[in-house]
């Protein structure tokens, strides 16, 4: 009977998260190299952005410490930018800003996506059609256009405001996937049992349906985080980045504006571009390897 | 049961219908089903898969809205109950047990939660100690040791035990009618009779009416007073068990009986 029970659990797609966690630690012995690699890289990047400025005591990325595009040296590890500011310090602060904006945007996108997706999927009928029509409309509008317009409309853009603006356009895919999962989960017997116990709609969604989507939500967040960081870079590069602070995209913006590419000052644009690539690459790799762990079908290959 | 037969039926349906989809593509899962059940009576609904049994169960449990006909509980129309409090009042009297006992549990919680949630339906403000007593009494009644069950996870129990926890859940609420949708079909053959006997005991102890939905004529014969035969969404035959088994009128019932040759001698 125990064999039958455990088999039942592993074939039930809803239990993917629990069995996935169990497998996660089991597999860790064999080492999923991609997970380990991407995880380490992310820890390094986050540590670099968050702890770097504190450890190295470089709290002001705007301080002038050299001349126009001084090449890398013993004191200026990555040279200086057009205003003679230390690129290495900027890189640390810029990484932190980009990560914070990404997290805010990612959280917001997940929350809106979950709200709209679960409501549409659970309530069905006319509510579902209206919400999904709205979602599809938002999908078809190119998000960069909305982002540019919104950014222009706000005169001083704080880090938080940037995150909010970006999250506002990236939720629709999450909403659609969540709706699909919810409408399949709501017909499960355990949801019926909870209804028979008098549970209200909100409590059903939170306690009976959401836990079964947890693994998906975590993965969607990683993807949304990635989208958020890249969107921020795109906006900042156009000169619509956060005011009075520095981000990776803004470093690229300055590098473009002050001709670092043409003058051959590679330290102006290579470090931020490389860091953006590194962050995006490790987030996508993390997402893919977590997916592999949670989804047995991918693992068998 | 004869003592009750003159009373208003416990539950009655009149031309109950449910169609999925619209127009020509509509699938009529339940088509003009009319029957009634008396307090303390056990009625079996028999039919092959796809005959609309589970849809009927969900209609009767008010988990699904009907597209026609009425449902009456003790003569009172409950077809259009929408408000949460009305539905809760209905579910205090009518409860269900489902086919797959493992799927009926939210696997992120221990067994205790499903039983405590059921108590919330009663809404009586009992002290916590009495909650526990009531839950433990229900578990003992279905033959489980509370200390050994409550803080375990569903997957740590066997299929038969889990199904008995589900029955205990209904028992905590103490309904007048229990709708059991194929409660035995996912269990080992040896455990089935335990669950069937439990249903019989519930009727005896609590005078609970039971609608027992099954595809197995043998189980229907064992447990029920009356049999309803369902075929393609319609009730094609109903009557006392012995009568239906001895003289099946509808052609589908005859085929059904022919598929269970050893029962013919019984």
C-alpha cells in the first residue's frame, strides 16, 4: 500500500512541488550542474551589488575621482567615465539598482498576474471573458511604447516608480498561464470538498488552489525578474531611467551619449553590458534547471 | 422505512437537467431526472461511466448549477440557492463523499485540517475542546484511531483509511443526506466491504439517507433499498432492489445484469 500511495503522489501533477522539493535535494547529490552554476553566479552578482559598496567603502558612485575616460589602473580598476567617475563603483551601485527594480517589477507582475488569472480561472463565465479580453489587449500593445510614454509622463522617477511602471506591462503572460492552471485546478475534488465545508471564494483560491501552483509561481517570478531588469536597461539606455541614481542601463546611456564606443573607451560600455548579459543568462539558466527538476518529463531525456 | 413513506421526501428532484454547451453541440449529461429519497433510505444510482452519475451527484450537492428542473429538500426548493449562507445551511444537511479519496485531500495539509474545516460549517461557536471531541468521536465511529490519524498526511494512510477520514468528515457535520459518488471504486476489493458496511452503520446509527452512486450492481444490491438505473443521462428504471434484479424492465438494465452472470443465481 505504501508503494501504491507514493506512486499516486508522484503521478498527481498537483504534487509536483512537494515531490519536486524532495527530488531537488535528492538530485543535489548528483548535482544538477546548471542549477549550481546559475545559483552561484546569482549569489555572486547579488553579493557584488548589495555588499560590494559596503565592503569596499565606496558609497558614492557620482564622486569624481579621475579624468575623462581614464583607462583602468591600480586605483581605478575599471577606469573612469566621461565625468571622471569610477566605473567599478558605478557597476556595483548600478547592479543593485537594476536588481531592486527587477524585483519590484517582478513582484508586481506576479501579483497582478495571480489576481487576474485566479479570478478569471476560478469565477469563469463573463468575468473570465472580460478579464482575458483585457489581458489580450495589454499583450498586443508593445510594452516598450507604454513604458516610454509612462516614463516621460513622470518627471522624477524614483527606483520604486520605475519598478512599478515596468511591472505594469509585464503581467499578462503570467495571468494567462495562471488562468489556465486555475481553471483546471478548480474542478479537483479537494476544491469541491472545501466548498462543501463552506469555504468562500477567496479562501478557496488562497488555500486550495494557490499552493498547487507554487512551483509555477516561483518560476514565473524568475522570468519576470529577468524581464524587469532588461526592460529597465532598455528604458535607461533611452535616457528614461531612474533619476538621481545609477543603473546598468544608465551607464550604457552615458557611454553612448559621451562617445565611449567611438573613442575606444571600452571600459565605459563593456562592463555594464556584460553584467546585464550575465544576470539574464544566469536567471534563464536557473529557471530552466528548476523547471527540469520540477518537471519529470524534461528530466528523463 | 415504511414508517416514513407517507412523509415529505428528504430529497426530491423534478425533471432535473444539466446540459453542457449550447445549441446543437449541447451535451445533455443529465436529462429530466425525477426521483425521491426518504429519510434513512439508501438509494443506489447505477450506470456505466459517462451516464451522468457524477454530474447528477454534483447537481444534488449544489456544486454545479442545473439548467432545468427543481431540487427539493424536505419540500423546500433549493434549486436556486446562491447566497453563501443559504448554501451553507444546505450543506449542513447534505454532504458528499467522492470517488478518489486522495484527490479529495489538499495534500499540503494534515488530516486534521479537513475535519476542522468541516466543523466551521456548523458555525456554532463550540469551545475548542468540544471541536476535538467531536472530531475524535467521528473518527472512532469510522473505525480509525484519532491519535494515529489526525496529524498524519493523507499519503501516509491507505486508500481505505483515507476514504474513512472523508466519511468521518461528513459525520462531523452530521448531515441528513450523504451523497456517496463511487466511494469504493478506487479501493482494493478487500476494503470495499468495510466502506459499504460503514454506510449501512451510518444509516442505522444516524438515520442518514444515502445516495450511493456506483457502476457495480453487486455493491448496489448489497447496500441499497432501492435502485435507480441511469443510462445516457436519463433514469431508465427505478424500483426496489429485488424487483429490479428479478425482473429488469429496461433493455439496458437487462444487459447490465447479463454482464454480471454470477449475480443471476443469487
